[in-house]
């Protein structure tokens, strides 16, 4: 993939200590940051994207080979540039990366790579924001958009005995393809979208045995039914009362998803939308249902601890896989950046997003930290326009 050059690295030093005509700094060159910058530019607001890695779309470049978007192409595109039809309905990882590169070029975004922002503070005169960045840089902007990603830092639970485990233990963020696991006994921990897809990938790639450790049984939905994408239903129902959607979801699930209780995956007690409100997005089926039904992926109890070569499960059983892949999520890791500003909730997420700014922090915007049922990329696109609308007004 071609390297995206950053002709604006010089422009960065020019923007240091500017007191008037200060840009809006956008922290993060993923979909969230690029969308916000493009929407700001459209409003005539100068936006400078600061990206810690060497290229835009860093998170997408690291995702596993098999990955395709779970959201449809149309509702995954960012403001001001459609995704080409040839990308198909479910866009691949590589096409997503191509799109993000093209997006930055198309909108002529000012992207400065290799700059990590470590802390944001209000300027002494209270009219803007001061960013502390790599190499002792101090940048002053009239406003800031934080777009450092919901999936910022891989989280592996502090399971007792984890450090002494005799097998291989990796986080799902390190998983690329099933090739290294061919002929091996693998335990995937966590049955979110990532864990479910990796488990299927492992089966198709020739792992000798694949088990998946389940703490809470997930809602599983078909990615599309008779051509109607699950995301379209999600967009339609997102403003309806939670109990109503829960009830409809239960009915739909009984029609569309077979009962997998005998295989160890009973239907969840809590409703689908209630779970979304708690932060758990349903699992979109990309082969898990068939794999569980056929026994090629076997659900087991949650992981409790490690003991030498064994993994101890919540039901007391012990298993000895060759490798454990922890699909156990990510941390937002916003504490260092903005924790001192009192703008995070108890879960470490920004208390507001989009056009809204936290109390006492005018000009400080966040995007990409919500995980709505209707799709994060769609939300990112909406937030970008909201942020630009707000900051475009001055
Ligand atoms: C496996 C996977 C599949 C997904 N599939 C879908 C899907 O199908 N549909 C959908 O709508 N959503 C999906 N999402 C969710 C979401 O759309 C993506 O995570 C998306 O990349 C979020 O964009 P973002 O810009 O907020 O974060 P990221 O893409 O993570 O970008 C954040 C950027 O910020 C940079 N950065 C971080 N900290 C700093 C710092 N301090 N200073 C400077 N730069 C920094 C990072 O290097 C990175 O480039 C998926 C997520 C994952 C993990």
C-alpha cells in the first residue's frame, strides 16, 4: 500500500504558538479524525490532524486479514466521499484502508503523522486548548477534536497465573490469520464480534480444535436476512423504546437463529437492545452459528485463571489448549490525555460526543467513543458534521 506522505509536517512547526487564526486540532487519523477534519474543512475551518503512527487508518492496517465491515458500504462512508461500488456490500479491510488514504487525499486534509498527543489543557487565557505532543511540542488550537479511538489499547484481563501460562497467549489485536494455528488446539476467549469471527477463521484455517470461552451469552443476529441488512433494522429501531425493541428482537431471533442451547449457547436472558444500552453490540453471524451447530467451534465456560499449562474455567474444568487468543476488548485510555479535565464518566468514556462539549470545556469535542447499534462509522460521519456545524459557527 502506498505510503501517505505528510507534506504538512513543516506546517506543524508553523502552527506552534499561533495566537490568532489558530487551527482546530484533531487528534487521531482514523475514520473519526479524518471525517471531522473533512467536515471542518467544508465549513472553511482549518483543521490539522495529528496522528501518532506513520500513516492514516493505523487501526485498520492492523486488523486481521479476513475482516470485512459488518455495516453496509453506504452507511460506512464518511462525509463527502462515497465508497466505490466495486468495494461490494461488505467492505474488506484492505479496501477500507484504501478508502481512508483516498479520503485524506480527496479532501486535501492536513495530516501530520508521527505526532502523539499526550495531554490537553486549557490555555491560560481560557480561549483555546494547549496540546502537549511528541518531542516536547506544545501546540495551541482554538478547539480540539479527540478521535483517538474506542479500541485504543488492547485489554487482557489480569487472570491469576497468566504470566506463567505454558502455552501461547495473545490478544486478538495481534491475530492476523489462522496460518500459525493450523493443526493446533486453540481457545478463543470472548464471544464478541471479533472472538466469534476469529473462531470461525481458525476452523476454516485448519486449527485442530477450536473452543470459545463465553462469560455472557451474546445475542446473535444474521448480518442480512433476504437481502435486508441487520444494520438497516438497527437504524430504524434505534429511537424506539428499549422494551419494545427487546421484544421484537426476541421474536426475530427465534425465527432467524436456531436454538444452540444444547451446544452451550442458550438464548440470552436480557433483551438485545437492553444489552446494547449496556455497551454490548450483538454478534453478527459470519459463520459462528453453523460452526457451533456442527461442533467445529465448542463454547466453554469463562476463563477464571491459568495454572501452568492449564486454563481453569468458571465451571471448574481445566483445559490445555496450545494457544489462547484473548478477544477481550480494548480500553479507551483517555485518562492521561483528558482525565484531569473531569470530562470522563465512570467507565473512562467522554461524557458527551459530537457537537456537545463537556461542562466547563468549550471547544473540546469527542468522536468515536460511542458504540451505537446503528454502526460506529455511521455515527462518526454524523458526529463529524455536528462538530463542524458547531465549530463552523465560530
Ligand atoms: C475489528 C473491528 C471491526 C469493526 N468493524 C466495524 C464495522 O463494520 N462498522 C462500523 O461502523 N464500525 C466498525 N468498527 C468500529 C469503528 O468503526 C472502528 O474502530 C473505527 O476505526 C473507529 O474509528 P476512530 O477514528 O474512532 O478510531 P481508530 O480507527 O482507532 O483511529 C484512532 C487513531 O488515533 C491515533 N491515535 C491514538 N492515540 C493518539 C494520540 N494520543 N495522538 C495521536 N494519535 C493518536 C491512532 O493511531 C489511530 O490512527 C470496528 C472495530 C473493530 C476493532
